[in-house]
C-alpha cells in the first residue's frame, strides 16, 4: 500500500511476456517548471504498450513504467504553470515516446500535453481517448487534410485508432470505407461506416478505388498495396513509422503520396478532440477495464490483437 510520499506503479526490469510486469512502490515525483503532477484515475492501453514491453521499442532497456494515456486530477503544479491548479480534472497524452509513465497512481506531465477533461465524460472514457484520438486527428486532419465528400479507407476500423478515426472522418463529412472481420461489421455500421469490407474474405485492393485518403494502421504490405486504391494525388498516411523503401517509390510511380507519422502530444489537438466529444460526435468504445494491479491481464488481452476499441486501467 502506498504512503503519502510513495505510489504504486506497474514496472518491468526485463523485456518479455506479461510475466515481466510487476507492481512496485516508488517515490512519488514532484513537478518541475511547467509541469503538473497528475493523480491518475484512468489510463488507456495501446498496442505500443505491449510492443514496448516485449521489445523495448524507442525506450530501449528497462526498467520503465509504460503508459501514455492519462485522465485524472491535478495534484500539484510546478513553477510557472498558469493553466491548471490543484483539483482540476485533466486528460491528455504524455509526450510520445519518451514521456511514458501513466500506468501508476501519479505521473508528471508537461502542462501543454494536457487539457481540461469535459464534464460530460468520466475518467475511464477520457483515459481511453488521447493517444488514439490524436493519432487519428493528426493523420486525417493535419496530414491528409480530409474534407467533406472525400472518400477515406480506414484499415482495422474496429481497433483502437480505427474506431476513433471512423468517427473523426464522419464528423468531417467523409465517405468511410472500413476493413474488419465480418463479426465486427455491425459495430462499424453503428460508428457510421458507409462500406465494410471483410479482410479475411475480400482483397481490399481489388474492390476499393478512387479513394482520397487511406489511414494505414497495419503497416507492411498493406501500406504499399493501399497506394493502388488512391485517386491521382491521393494520400496513404501510415501510423507505422518504419517500413520498406518501396512505400515511397511506389507512391512516386503511381502519382500519389505516401506518408509515415508518429503521434505527437499537442494541446490544440486535444482541444479539437474535446470539441468533438462535447458535440456528441466522438466516443471511445471500451472493451474492458482493469484495476492497476491487473495490468498484466490487460496486456494479455491486448497481445491477442483482437480487441474492439480500447482497454483501460482504472486506478483507485
């Protein structure tokens, strides 16, 4: 049990399967200039969490505490923080990739990574949204400049990023085509997908054409093959930051654009997300919640790659 100066966190000393995750007690951090200490109430999990757990990713060797999504209350503020005060309910994405650490009772965040949590949603909903919403917003709006009436193809449209991207695309007036297994097509239609494709039965590259924007959440071969469904001048935005040179070369040959991106913490983007939430145009679907102590169980479910929407740690 944590004391007044300590906190519980989910840490790991080695890379590997879910068995490397353990609950530890560490000193509670103090905010520096332009930082806030957030009492975590909920923290979403994302594929990047299980990938970093298993192979270190951008973070290299452990020990580390994972987690980029956070929703909670401001516990303390550092020097120069004018935007928030203790007691404010906030949410956001810690700077990706090196600002991790939300799978704990408290976390330090730079002030501009956070915004005020809408009163209309609870911490669990707010904790599910930041990383996937910012990823989809930056891909579709900032990088692809998606406009009303355009056609967009979203891969893995029932997944964490995918199901949020569908809602953002619909809010911008786009015609949305989504790929998912057949069992998830009803869910896609509820989100507003205009055309659902069962990737197990149908080759999307054979049936989709004249698309303005593709959101590639899968990488690999999918990135390159997605270029073929674009109209001239269209764009594939891949949220997988590395891959073969063929992606760019094939795009050039076809007269289309190919872009890779990493999500970036951004208050302006978070405020755009808040606006969609408050208009009732955006909501995270949460497959399951877990107490902090059961983080390994959440990772095990995430490892299957079959979840619909998001998994969230709820911190008492």
